[in-house]
């Protein structure tokens, strides 16, 4: 039985086209800011539920995201021929357990990563629409609840804006990494402005920041601390605070990936840690936890609290770049996980349909698949509900990647590593993999009840069902390969 082989050059499809190396660390960093922008969805919701107690939990979990970024920098610098970031390295890192295990680790991880990342597009377009409605005083429109009680009502205006936003962001994705990275660089700078400015706003009027609200990291009145509560929220938070790793999706398309990997991932992790932690501090210190605070529009509410009668002008200065920033995450949600599907389809684990590359050198079909799935998920309405079923995929792919890093460092220490962490990093990776696996199972089960407030586990099982959809997709690939060969499914993949 022959082995799966990994090419040492960029992937090429049947038409002679492949992904193009035409960006650098700045392009990877700019598009990877899509992960940091997820602060706009998770920090306000976490603060409203946990009060100041959310701050240390966010800090610890985001710090693990920085560690993850550094580990991915090491793998990306070693494997510049693989694109798609975190899940694309699983095939190589799991080889000590056998080719078959390695192939399935890569296939399942990529599908899980897709489930984790594509819902970023509908969530951030829901947020962008909420800010448009708030800033420009647009009518909300008739509320729809397409998925019944498993979803929540969503306004017609939100749906229209969100669909248009997803379709518009598909265009730069389709036109290639060079155009997309340039477009993302503009959006990236625009995104850093509101995210950073928001953290610095209390300096303009320090009297509006109440340090006593932060001191002691207390839970809100009436909320009782429990192990289950914190693990359930840790499950939901990890969907966002680990997402700086998105920059790794584009290292394989950098002109000098072994150099750019370390720079892009280090800068991404550092800026993400700063943003996630201090955004929560500002929200608690300025507006705190009240019934009048809407997590969907808390940024403009903080501006109103600080600037009072002068807030409207500042809301435009902050709010419009924030809306632009949210669209950056949509771009990455469509483009990033599509590259993971593309890579694993080349590895023989997902249908060949995902392998199609257009004349601009981008995986067009996989991106179109993401855009269509994103529009469907819009109808769930509530970001928190989407977090739960989406993170059934994302956090499992993170755990698989960390365990793979441990295997790679433990069983292949002799390999040259252009970026190399201390030897103890492998044990850190193993500890994090086990911790995230526990959060995935226990926190995922508890989160519908303790985070969403829904006394059943339908969202948990929905995420699990989509995750397991990998199996029929894999079987279809084996069947189609068998038909192409005119015989039994070929053994060349060893699976």
C-alpha cells in the first residue's frame, strides 16, 4: 500500500492552477485581524453576563490564544507548502500515529474549522447591521424567526444588510490573495482605529471611568458563581479569543513564509491580547452591567456615556470604522476556512469539488460554499446561539491542532525548525489540548442552559451533527475516487 505524499510546492489543481504566493506578513496580519475583531461580539455579551468577573477569564483564555499563535508560527514556517492554517498542519503532525490517522485528523479538523469560522460572517453582519440601525436611526423592520425556538427574532433590515454585506465581501475574496490582502489591509487599518480608540476613550474623560466597578472582579448582583457557569462561558469565549490564529491561514501564500510566519503570528497574538482584555475593562468601567445596555451596540453606548451631548459626532467617528472593521471578519470567514477545505480536498479527504481554483488563484467554489452557508445561518438571529453550535467545530479543531503539535515535537525532534519554541512547549500544548477538550465537552453541554438560557441541548447536538457530516463527505470522496479509477477506491491515500 503506497503512502499519502505531501508536495513540496504550492498546491496545483487539475487545470494547472494553484494558490499564488503574492503577499507578506503584513497581508496575513491584516486579514488575520478578522479574529481580533470578534471582540465586538463576545466582550459585551460576557460582561453583561459575568460583570467584572469576565475580565480575568478573558485574559487567561486570550493568553492561551497567544501561545497557540506562537505554536502555529513554528508549524507554518516548517510547512510553507500547506495553506489553510491550523487544520492543514494536522496531516503532517499526526503522522507518528500512522498515515490513516493523520489523514482523518486533517480531514475532520478542517471540517471542524470550517464549522467554527464560516459563522463569523453572519454574526459580524448582524452586529454591523445593528450599528447601522443605531447610528443612522434606520427602521428595524418586521422581525422573522425562521428556525423557530432554536433561533431568535431578527429584523428584516438586519437580514437585508447582512446578505448584501456577505455578497459584497465575496468579491474581493474571489479576486485573489493579492487583491484581497490589499483590500484587507485597508480594512485592517480601519479596524484597528475603532478597536484601539475605544480602549483609549476613557482617557479623554477619566471621571467617566469607575475603577471601583472593575476592582475585585465581582459577578453582577444575583449571579452566583459556579464551576459550570465559568466553564460554559469559557466554551463560548474560546470561539472568539483564540481566533487570532486566523493569520496562519495565509502564511502559505506569503512570498517568504518561513520569515513571515513568526512576525505575523507574534504581532497578531499581542494585539489580540491587548484588545480583548482592555475592551472588557472599558465596558465594565464606563457602563457596567445594566438592563439598558445592549450588547449588540455597546460601543456607541460607551461613547454616549463618556461624551454626553457631544456623543453623536464621536459615534460617527467610531461607529463607521467599526462597521468597516466588522466586514473584515466577513472577508476572512469566507476566504480563510475555504483554504482549509481546499487543502484537505487535495489530501483526499473531502470532495474534489472543493479543489477548484479560479483564474485568480483562489478556491472559488469553497468560498462560494461559505457565503451560501453564511446566509443560511443569518436566520438564527442571535450571535450567542450561533456561538454554541459553531464552537462545537472550532474548539475541537483547536484541541486536535494542539495535540498534533505535541506529537510533532515529541516524535520528530530532529526536524529543522526555522521558528522554534522551547522544548517545554510540547507539554504546554498537551495540557492545553486536554483543557480545551474538557471545555468542549462539559462547557459545550452546559452552555445552552447557562449562557443562552435555553433549557435543552439542541444547539449542542446541532453542532455535533454538522461536525459528523464530515463522514458522508469523506465517504463520497472515496466513492467518487473509485469511480474515477474505474475500480475500488484507490489505496494510495492509505485510508
